[in-house]
C-alpha cells in the first residue's frame, strides 16, 4: 500500500513538472507560436541592460548586467515583476565578453565564468516565473581556450576592423566554437529554465566597416572564407561580397548553435542604412563623401539576411520624426523586404526602438506626439511581429535615453504599454 502511495505521489510530481514546463517558441507562417499548444505569440517588451564604465575607455560604457560584482538580483526580479504588470512578454539582454566581469574569468579559462553564467541563468529563471521570455544578445567573442585553441588568431592581413568578424577565417571559426559552447553550457547548467530562452541573437547590430580593408577603396580583389573571390571596383561588387559574406556567416553560426540545441531560434540585428547616413544598399561608393571620416559602419542587408538560415530578423529603429522614419524604411528596401519575408514565412521584429533627450525629447507631450506620428505608423506597416523598447531602466546611459522607468517622465511607461498593446492587437488580428 505504501509503495502505491509513493508511486502515485511520484507520478503526480512528474506530471505537475511536465505540465508546468514552459513551451518553446517556434516560427511558423511568418509568425511566432507556442510549440505544443500552437498559440500565437507576439513579443512586446523592453531591453534590460545595466551599464558601467568600459574597461578600455573612460569615455564609453559597457554592459554589466550579470557582472558578478555588480549583479543585483532583487533589482532584476523587481523589474521583471513590473514588466509582467505592463503586459510585456519578452526582454532582451546583452552578454559581456570581457574577462572577470563577463563570460570568461581570464584568458586562460577553459570553461565559462560560473558566477557570471549563474547570474544569467538566475535571470532567465526569474523571467520564466513572470511569464517573460528572454532574448540573449551576444557581443564580441571572448579570447580564451574555452572559445578556441590559441592557434585560432586572425591571420588574414587583407582584413581589418569589424570586417574581421565576417571575412577572416580564424575569427569566424572562433565565434563558431563560442556560440556552440555557450548554448551547450546554458542547456546543461540551466536546463530547468532553458526553454524560456526566446532566441539567441548573434550580435547587436551587425556592421561591416567601410574604409577598412578590404573595403578601403584600395583592395581590388578579395577571397572570402567561403572560398569565393570578389572584385571590389564598384558599389555592386562590394555589396555582393557583403551580402554573400553575411549569409555565409549567419548560416555558419546557426548550424553551430543547432548542434547544441536544434530547436533554438537564432537571429541577429541590424540598424537601418539611414541611421548612419547611408542611402541604402548598392550605393557604397556614391555615399562615400557623406561618411568618409565620420560614421563608416555599414549594416548587413536585411533582404540578404532573409535568405539565410536565421529564424527571424531584428531591425532597430530610432527615427526622430515621420520623415526620418520614411527614410529609414526606404533605405532598407522595406516594401521588397516585407514581401520577401511573407514569401519565406520568416518574421521580423523591432528589437530596439526609443527616443533620447539629445534629440530634443524633453517633455512628455513631445514623446506622446512621437508615438502618434512615428511609432504608430511603423507598427501599422504590417511588416513587424514584435517590438521592444530601449530601455527598461538604464537611466545612466550616455545620451539621455528616455527609459520605460524614467523618474522624470511619469507617463512614459503608460504610453509604451498602450502603444505596444495596440501593436500586438493589430498583429494578432492580422492572422
């Protein structure tokens, strides 16, 4: 009799655990759905970041959300509870690659930095308790044996700057190992809450560096890690090399992550060409006078990324007004992009959107007008399946960003909640 009671209790516990396990989110028919119950999932929420001094510059800031010496579990838990009250269902976080404060303890590390990873896993678990999914955004690849043997150092002298991350074979191989091992670690050590990870994004705002080799105007021919050779005499030549390198990189990283977890959604993010003074794709040399000596970042082309194995595309928007928004959309070939995304059944989200005092947003009436004239039209365009505000409460960020929890703007969160709910409703009604 006692054995039967114990057996029944064990069965009840097992069933309860199985019932409570959060469902994975999958991509289907151009949207997001729960894997088992097939419910539509429309991500709305905010980026959750903490910033501190950059280890290499006293004029910059860097991500310290999960840094062992700075992690504040009570603060994070309170934020997640408030996000839940706001009706949010997703938050987006950044991973620090610097030693001791990030994913590695030092350059000799053969495994990931346990205190840092424990904090990340704790956050994912607390988010699950509050019905909040987590997008994990990787930054640079840490340099340590855990990510690759020391022999994997950049060797191609024909590549420089940010182009190394996409056009240099050993740099690609190092990241390939990193993304796989990082995913594997989370799955093993954080298995109780692993399903609550919405996606892993490969990098925040993928960009090539123009005026850096091989796009320095001096290199006439370049052989990419894929083995393909490109002439680089025209804007079209350069664009083709960039587009195909973007897809090659994305596919390599997706395949690597899928080796650790075949069901993980994998994505990456870009900003618009207009955000950094570019007209759009295929105009690199024509735009040269506008940016030479200024901002030479050149985003991956969203239209090209749609052709990759990425699960979805994350496009960031920071339009000051309606005219700026029109130029943003035009620069990313939006009508063609929206059509292609629908054909391929691949979602797009806006993983960052927001305003800053530096642009003149110093009164709540101005923010309200921005929502009416900029955000609402963007959300009505019908091309995006989710929106995340930049940011939740990082009030110390340089530039005066208007956060959701901004003590000087009492009604900002209410405006975000209302506009995000309306956007979510429109997406659900468009099924």
